[in-house]
C-alpha cells in the first residue's frame, strides 16, 4: 500500500484489494502489509493487464493521460512492458472518426487491431466505409472487414491504373497492372515520380484541367502537375498487420 496524498494516516491499496475484502468478510481486524510509496499508475496498469482486468478504452485513456503529461509513446510502452505498436493501436481509440467511434462505443467491434484496420480503410474512402458501418445488421468481423478492404483496394487500384495509363507511365495493360497491385492488397502503395521527387496522386481532388493532376510529396506538400509527366517509381511495400 502507499500513503494517501490528501489524507494523512490513511493508505491506498497497491496490490491485494481482493484479499483485503476477503479479510474483512472473515472478520479479521488486521492484515499483513507493507508501504510502497513508489507505486504509480503504470504499476497498476501492468497488474491489471496481467489479470486482463482492463478494457481497450481504459488502456487508451491511460495512454492519453500519459501523453498529456508529455511522455512519448516509446516511454509509455517501456513502462507497461508493451510494444510500440500496442501503444499506437490503443492510442488510435482516442481520436476515432465519428462513424467508427459510434460502432466501437456501441460494442459492435472491440478488437483493437480490427478497429485500426477499419480506420485505415476509412482514410482511403470515408464515405464508403461510413455507409458500410451504417448498414442495418452489418456484422463487423475479421472476415467482413477483409472483404471491405479488398473491395476498397480494387477501387483504388482501378483509379491509380487509370491515371497511370493516361499518363503513359504503365508498360503493361491496366488489367495486368490492377491484378498485380491487387495481389498486394493494402500492404503497399504504387509510387510515382515527378521532377525526380516521389509523390502520390490525389485522385479525388479535381484538377484545374484534364491534363493535370494533384499530387502529394513525401514531405506532405501538394502540387498540381502535368499528368503525362508522371513516371511510375515502383511499389512501396508495407508489412502486413
């Protein structure tokens, strides 16, 4: 136990709350204990994680409090002996897009990895994913989310292939390129070059002329460039989740 910060002479239980309640039920007047004032919230989270007593939301809220205190995600991961990916996935629950937040808060999806997969899909086509979540009776499972991602991937592939074919950048037919890209569904991105800089077409941003296209560079800057001068730079693979 540790000393109560606001009430001198009183203590807060660090470990053994169940044993304390059992001792009271048994009529015991005293129980063995020792004072550990170094105990902190991270210790409590670790203990509860070992007992699976924390919900994903409670873990996310703890991470949010630590981030607000100025801790980095790597430091939080070290404190509770979890991976950086674990922290990142739970931190995403703090700022979910509204349709996904509604599904999560309603208990329709509880798997944190699955929530992150839906967020990834939402960033590609928010309207489609929002409509999918709003569909009455729509089950949210690994299988249904996989099908959704494959559907969105194929639509994105078709749009990218359209841009590349118009630009004369693809050495193969659109159908061949789409098939190749779709085979790596959601595990990478087709990259282009403009003026020797890597960029990605912003396919849903309307250009000022049919011969132009908006692109985003690696540093986040955007520009409107000539479509025909885009060159395919290759496929940037990302590890599967």
